[in-house]
């Protein structure tokens, strides 16, 4: 049995994660951590599942009072980092879907996980199709070095570019020499027209109501192009990955960044 605490249970992802954990026989939801409703049970809070599970506002107190193996964090990067540090101090393994961590954050958190010999997973995308998209993009970039990433999300998203787009660019950059794309003398007539620059690769972020999470990776070559695309049409698409991460993190004693490291 894996004892689980979820942070962000009223969010888009948090709600789905609560349902997933409740469904799984080998998972037990011990508590949730919210910005509000200290001392309530979930069943007494509007927008939460009707469960006899306690709500905490303070992660520290939650871990003092509740037995927990895995923390699932689906909040914001500042909060997620704080939660991870508290989890490590209590011997709890974090599974973090929250995006927006810097390279420095990941390095710092990796060091702590290593010192404490505790498993942790930060996964910018839990959807299997998105992980495959990242892997296929890395494969393609060996042969086609001109690439632009277009990510599209709902208009409630706080971070841009998306964690998935950044991770895709990082994975591509492992196999691709830095290369400035487009005309060497190109100039933007409107600031931002060419998107964000990651080692010469361009990343474009679209935000529109009605969207969930979508990404295209476009490759161009002489007389040809290749387009890879993934769509998440709902948040249940992420849940098999969250489940896998909770099971896997119990066997780890280091921090793993990206489910691409878990799915061979
Ligand atoms: N890794 C993945 O596959 C996915 C990751 N995400 C990421 O997950 C995060 C959450 O996304 P959504 O659920 O769409 O956002 P959301 O805004 O719907 O939910 C975030 C929740 O966190 C809560 N929260 C904020 N501060 C808190 C605190 N101190 N303690 C407890 N709860 C707190 C908010 O009240 C809110 O309910 C974002 O960073 C997003 O980019 C989203 C979808 C998939
Ligand atoms: O905020 C979202 O919705 C999503 N965030 C993650 C990201 O930033 O890549 C994963 C997915 O794209 C949905």
C-alpha cells in the first residue's frame, strides 16, 4: 500500500489525481493540502470529492500528523519547491507535475534527494503520448537540425513556455549542436514574433480558451518537413503517468526529471 498526500486538490489536475488515487487498490489517500479549509474533511468542502480525508493548509503539520510515502504536487513552482523541501525533510518521496522549475531548482533538489537517498520525480508531462513526442523529436533532431516548437494551452496557464516545450528543447539540445535558425540578419518588427530562443530553436506559446494541452514539433530540411504532434484533450490523459510515477518513485533513491527516463 502506498500512502499518498495530494497538494492542490481543487485544481484541474489535483481533482483528477484525487479520483485516480481513490480508484487504485494499492494507493491510499491520507490527506490533501490546500490553500484553505484547514481542519475540514474533503466531503465538507465545495469542489472536493465526498471523502473522509482531512484537509491541511500547512504541509509541515500534515506530515507530522499523517503517515505518508508519496506527495503528489500539482500547484505552482514556488509552492511546489517548498513542498518538495518539506517532503524530503520528512522522508516523503515527491511526485511533482507542477511546471516552471528552473534548471537551478532541479539541480538543487537533485542534490538534496541524493544526500537523503530519497526518490523523487519531477515530470513536466505525465501523458504517454507527450513523452513519446519528446523522444521522437530527439530522434528526428539528429538528422533534421532546424526545429521550431509550437505549444498550445488553455488560457488559465501561468507559465510560458510550457514545461513540456522546455523539456523537449532540452532533450533535442542533447543531440543537436547549438544552431541559430532563420535568416542571420532577420529582425523582429514586433517584439516576440520569432518566439522564445532556446539555443537557436524557437518556441511559440499559444493561449486560448477551449484548449487543454497540445504541442507540435516542426522540423524543416531541403525540400521537406516533418511535423510531430500530441494532443491532450482532457486531464485524465495524464493519470496513468501519475500512477506510474507514484509506483516508480518508491523504488528510486535519486531525483528523476522527466518520465522519459522511466519509460524505455
Ligand atoms: N505534468 C503534467 O503532466 C501536467 C502538469 N500540469 C502543471 O500542474 C500545475 C497545476 O496545473 P492545474 O491543475 O491546471 O492548475 P490549477 O490552477 O487548476 O490548480 C492549481 C491548484 O494549486 C492550488 N494551490 C496554490 N497554492 C497552494 C498551496 N500553497 N497549497 C496547496 N494548494 C495550492 C490552487 O489553489 C489550485 O487549486 C501547473 O504547474 C501545470 O503546468 C498541468 C497539467 C499536466
Ligand atoms: O498547465 C497545463 O495545463 C499543462 N502543463 C504542463 C506543461 O507546462 O507542459 C503539461 C501539459 O502540457 C499541461
